[in-house]
C-alpha cells in the first residue's frame, strides 16, 4: 500500500477544500477503496474522511426520502420508511454483503464502487483499460463468466458490482453532489457511465465533487417491489444477474412497471424497453419473454457468459410472476 496522509472533514465545506487536491480521495466506509489501495489499483496520497457527514434519513415534503451519503447500509436497509415504501432497496442492500460490511459501508461509497473484474485487480499480470487507459483489455480473451453483455465496448467488458444501485436505478433516484461549482442534481440513470473509449471514468462526477445525498421520489408503485439476485454460491457473491422490479396491476394488465438489471452491464441497467413493452399489456409469461427479448436484442455475449440473457429473462419472469400474485420474496 502506498503511504498516505489522513484528514477528517468537519463539514462539507472543509471536505471540498481538501478534495480540491488532485492527489486526494474521499473516504466513506472504506470497504472498497481500502481494498483498491492494498492492491495498488488506487494510490491516493491523502484520504479525506467524510463518513461522519450527511448521515441522516429524512422524509421530504413531496413524500419522498432524502438519504445522506454517509448513511450506513445497515441503517438504510433497516429504516421503517424504506422497508415499507421501497422494499426493493432494502432487499438489494441485504443481498449485497455480509452484516459486517453493511455496518461499515456508506450509501455514497456504494455508488462509487469499482468493478470486481479479476483483470482490473491483477496489477501484476493483466492489461486493463479501466485501471491503465490505453493498455488493452485482457478480459476479452480471458474468462468472462461475470462480464457484461449489454453496453460494453472494445475497451472494457466489466460489470458494475453494486446491488443497491440496481434498485436505485429502478426507483428513479437523484444524486445530489457538491463541488467547486456549487450543488447539482444528477438523475441516477445518468450518474454512471458506459465504458466507451474511457472505461477509467466510472461516473460523471467532476474532480473534487462530493456526493452529499440520494433522493428517492414519492413512488407509490415502489411499495410493491422486490429484488432478486442470482449468484454462483449461496453465500455473499457478486451477481451473475439480478432484477429489481416494481409492479402495479389493473386487473390482469400492467398499469405501471419499473425494471432494472444488475450483472449485465458496466452500469445498473434500466430496462426501458421492457417497461414500454409491458405497460398496458396482459401480464403473462409469453409477454414478459417477448419484452425481455426486445431488451436483450443488442446483447453481445462473450465466450463464457452467453447464458446471461436467458438467465435474466427467467429471473424476470419469476420476479414479475411473484409480484403479480402479491408476493415479494
């Protein structure tokens, strides 16, 4: 690990002053950043501890919820308003990591997780455009079971690791950030980038900008939602495929729908084609499969992950069938 200095920010203004140093990085719970530093994937010379800032959960005047970036994942998953109004979010967090990690990890840090691609972490033997731009992508000729089938590029086929972010994508969350230019709001679907030619840039954050909160809109549909994760082992592992979905029926027809996938792309993948195809349609397996086929028509599977579109489709069928029957498990 590269030596570094440590400072604890007393407030957001202090954090932003210190964060203007290009050698600095913000530290939340450290559950991902410290690992990256151990492996010398990340080498900040100064850590600015912001874990004590923005650590409250508040209901908004419009009926939504404002979640401070410093809120621990455990606290968010256990919050009664989140459990009642946004159950998919609570379930996604619980599926994401062990209790020990959830107790440390912060909401803002979760948004900034970096990929768990093996080649990204292999600093000694693998080329990785995300870690070292322009060096190449050894994943493309390697073992690709966990890699992307949607939205990838020649430069990168890595997937985004977060479970929580899949739910936030489905919920139309908004990310509040502050920086030298003041405060701005970023729609969650625009916050993470697809790799293109610059896979080293995971988000649209400007240098020195700090996530201060995530806002969830009032979304009655979200009270009838769930999250399902498919992984290689029953213990905590990253998703091969995951589905966050919220469903409102009018009789046997879909009145409203939100769907997002994890494990299939470089960012949480909002399934707009599925939502459009199923809204107003009768909810049955054939319709869901047809809608999923429209979503995955652009999929570009690699040697070891050609199963992902079919697995995602089966998972979506099961999730919507359960929601349609009033189940959420």
